[in-house]
């Protein structure tokens, strides 16, 4: 019995322990594995909180990138192969970094001097010019950075280069105090003008007396040809130019986002335009040559593309009626980005000085005729009148007066060589003939001949104001002509 009691008590103890374990097991949580689809959000959250790895950007100016350079000293043209020296007047960017700064030196040489036909020589000789101006081709093959580093380059000069340029802006628009966009646009244009002036200051441009001397030399029958300091060329790279790499702390190439009000971008024209040949509706493209920032935020990198069309064009016509041209841009595409609808037009442009181009308030370009034509024609008519003085051949007048009349007629018709002929040849008829010829040519060229065309060569630098459309917003086309242009061309924009 005693053994049975011990065994009984032992069994009871075992049963109590089992019950205790079972009861305690209900309070202990058992790990459960979740399906993979339920774990992914947690993993993404963990990964997104980690710092992004740095990103490397290649700083390369691709093939075709133009360097805008200007001669920093006068060149007396002598032969093919002579050295020319220039400086960069527009910075070159790679993405959002300056890789070629303003002021960098560029060395090159003359590669070709135009061979004039006999007809051109005869035509020039009729105007007492036996050394007429010849076109010159150049190439630039060495870049000297501001730190002295020399980089060999291979370039081709864009057709239409080789002119002295000036910076032309649209007239200031009337705005209210709260017109933030117009204020920022005006500030951007003033800043661009200041940058242009500072770039030109590095060149040894001639003073007033030097220009007078060169003008007097150009009136001689035989004279050397000079290329003035400040002459601008666009030298396109024939092969990519690498400036190393840059490590960006951010993973995104650019932040993008909405354009700030009053955005003005600096671009270069891809499509060459000429009011003589361009048609209304022709496609136009330009590419940003500088990045656009909003404070520290990069909105648009260099290389962003603008696409548009020609809105209005009118070629030059007889009676000195000048050409007109207006363009607009409707699409903006950043590198590796989505195309956006925009409204964009000219705010400023670099144009040849002798083109006398002006922009209206809507960004339309028009060539203008210099007012000096009135003075030049008046002088020619005055010289012709003097040449018709007393007729010494018939004994009516003094020898001194006749010599002065013949010289005046020669000056009006054939410049300095005409003066020499008028003094050497004792014939009042010759003096009158030369005087009348000069007066007639002056009247024809200044008032009757065809006017000037609006010409934008490839790579023309321009500032473009951009207004970004909201999604789903309808775009309204800007007027094709302002009131001034409409008054000049009431019969249509594209009539020839």
C-alpha cells in the first residue's frame, strides 16, 4: 500500500506540472512568419531612409559645342597661316558646371582668304577701291585656361561668324508694382547686358582716333585689310572635350519642378534664320547654353531643348523696306526629361552691329536703316551741286573755283581718287559727271535699293523668356505683329 501511495502521489505531481506548463504556454507568444508581400513595405521604408549613394557625372563638352570667342587684338590680314589670338566671351557649361570660363585664351590661324573674281574687282574699281575686302576663314586649335593649362582642340568656325556684335534687348514693358514676373525678367536682361559688357572689356577694342585713322585708310584706292578687335567667331568642337568627372551628393540629375516666374534662359540657336528665305511656320530649335537655377535649386541643366516655329516673316523689299522676323517656342525638353508646353519668346539677342537690328516689345526682330543715310546723301548732293559751278571750259569762272568744283565732283563719285582726277584733268564736264554719279549712287543705295534682311546665323546667342503652362491649360499664340509692324505690313505677314 505504501508503494502504491508513493506512485499515486508521483503521478499527481506529473499531472500538475503538465497542466502548469500548458497554462503558461498560452501566455507566451509564438513567432509567426509573414508572407513576403507583407514584408516588402517595411523593407522599402528601411531602404528609403538610408542615405543615397553619390553619383558621378561626366563633365564633357560634346562634339558640336560652340565656343563663342572674340579677337582681343586687331589683325592685319597678310597671308594664310598667320596666327590669331582670341578670348572666350561666353562660358561653356557641361550640365551645370562651367568648364571653359570667360577670359580663357584661344589660339588659331587663318586657313583661307577669299579669291575675288574679276567682276568683283571691276565693281570695286569703279568705286575707286583696288583692294576690296575679302572674306576670311579661321580655325582655333588651342585653348589656354585661366590657370595656364593648355588644351589642344579641333574646331570649325560656323558660317556667319566674323562680325562685330552688339547686345540688343526688347523695350521695357509697362508693369505694376506687384508684377513679379516682369520685374525678374527686367533684372535678368540687365544682368545679361552687364555680363556682355564685362566680357567685351577684356578686348583691346580701338578708340575713336584709331577708328578715324582706319576709316581714312579705307578711303584710299590701295589699303591693307584689317580685322578689328572684338570680331566674334563661333568655333564648334570637332570632337568631344572632356574635363573629368564630378561627384554629386544627390542621386537625381536635376530637381526640375515648376519654372520660377519671369524665367529667362540663355540659349543658342540651332536653326539658322534669314528673312529672305525663311517661311512662316518653319520649325525653330534652340538649346540652353547655361543652366537655369532657382536659388540653389537646379531647374534646367545646360542642353535642355526648346522647339518652336516662325510666326511672322517679311523679306526686305525695294525702297529700303527692311525685313522682319518673329519666332516663338512652344515645347521645352530637359535632358532625359519629359516635354512640357511653354510660351517663350526673345528678350535679347546678340546681333551684328552693322545690321542695326532692333526688337519690339513682343520679341519680334526688324532690321533698321541708319539715320546717317540722310547725312551721306546730303553730302553727295552738295558735292554734286558744287561740281556744277562756273564752266571754266567756256571762260565762265576762275581756275580755283573750277578746280574746287572738279575735286568736289570727284569726291562725290570716286572718293579720293576722284578728287585727284578732278584736280588733274582740267575738264568741268568730268567733274560734273563724277558728282552726278556719286549723288545718284547715294540716292539709290540709301533710298531706292532693297532694305536689310533679318539674319540669325546658327549659334546666335539669345535670351529667351519662358512662361510655363499648367497641366491642361490651353495655349494662346502671341500676336504675330505689334501695332507698329502691322502698320508697316497691313497686307499680311508672309507676302513677298
